[in-house]
């Protein structure tokens, strides 16, 4: 039998394992990348270099080497061939002639990948408990108002909560059934910022069937959605830049849709793909680039907070859509440079 070569096996799947780990190699989640913020830019999955088993600490997906092959789209026969070729499985020899012949198989017992995907462990009771915990924490609510531009009435309506470590955001289907929980670090202290509870199935949040407006603002991520709704915009969140499903286009049929993604390459690419997907079903589609000169992830929450600082208003006041989505006023570089030169001159005198 060929000695097991875990690294070669995963390389054949298009998953490059870093060279420095000796036992557990960190990689981006390849099973459910859409369940992670920014396509799991900060790796939350690990591969055991002794067995080939893998486990995503963010979304809960896990399995053996065979499951990894299925997760990236390999057919069962292809997965088995890769196991054998890289020494992770051994082909059986054919049975003696006097026994009925059976197809050649491996000695490894396999489990279909879908069996590795756990069911949602969170319940509606958990959601209510976390919502009550947040509602009772006035200090945390105030921070969310000031730092994230979230209004308490919107948080209550969406059952946003606090589990003692992270903000919790429920995902529901058209019938109001719980299909997932996102756990969000609202103040940038943990990495990754967004984690999905084990068993979460992503979707548009809130579900479009609950929004009566004929003009929908599609935004990147639930945090921007909560800030946008707090500012009076009929916003619905896409789970991430790689999370759009073409089937969701039908949920927005016959409505005007404005797509507002983050100001970076993934956000702009996703906006174009979503607009193309909506072209046949939506009444009208437009893309708003909040700041074309920026490529640093500037988002709708940044815009709302910036406009609040420039022209303060009550956190629960409704702002016109165009006022928030209009391009920012130009900031001439000469102004700041002239001011700096004048200050240096004053110090010299």
C-alpha cells in the first residue's frame, strides 16, 4: 500500500495546506464557504495531517478525507480513486473464483457527506432568551446605537440577541421557521467577525416575503441590513459576497432592487453578478457604489455613521434613500496639504 500522503490528497482537491503545521493545518472552509464572513478569509477549518479528517470550527461541517472530496464536488468513484492513489485506502483483491464475483471496492467504510452536516442545534427558545438578554443590557444597546447605528426597535423586530459572547442574528424562512443563527462580533475584537451556529442554512435576511415595500435595498451582510433598516431603508441582507443563489431572484420578482455592496473588489464583483441574476425577474435593478474611489471595504454602515456625524439626527428618524446612497462630497487633497504646510510654518515661527 502507498504511504498516506494527506497533503497530496488535498492538493488534488484544489485545497493547498500550509507547509508549517505538523498536525493540524488551517484552511478556509471548503464545505460551506457561504456560511462565513468574507468567504472565510480568516481560516476557520482545520485538516488533521495524520488522518485526513477535517473540521470547520465556524459552521460545524466536518468529515473524513472521503467527505472532503464530496464536499468540493467530486463523484464518489473519483473520491475513492483519490483515496487509493494517495495511500488513504487500499483496494480489495477479487474474491476466489468459486465465489460470486463482486465489484472491486476498498476496505474503507465511507459515509456520504450530507450525513456529516449537522442539524441546527439552536431553538426558538434560545433566540428568545438571547433577545431578552440583549434587551436587558442597556449599556450594550447604547454601544450598538453609537458604534453600529442600530435602532432598538429594529433589533427587537428582528429578534437580535446576545448570547454572552456575541450578538445573535436569527435567519428564518418564508414561514417564519428558524433555519440558522449568525453570531456576530459587533466591535471587532474576535476573528472571524461572523460565525454561523452549527447546522445553519443561510438565506436572505429578513425573508423577502416579510417586506412589503416595492423597492428593496440589497446589502452585504446582516449588520449593514440592521443599520439600514434603523435608518428607514427597506433593506434585505445577502449573507456574503459568495453566497448569492440564483433561485433567490424569484423572491424579489416585480420589485425595484438597489444593490449596495461593500467598496472592494469582492463586493463590486458580487453586485454585478447579482444584478445579472435579477435582470429577468426584478422590475428594475440598479447598483449603487457608495464610494467609487475606495477599495477598502467601506460599507453602508460607514455611510450612515458618517452622515450622522456630519448632520446629527435621532437614531430612529427615517432618512430618504437618496440622501444615504448619494455619493460623498469631494475632499480636495489640496485643502489638507495646505493646512499641514501652514501648521508647519506656524511652528517654525
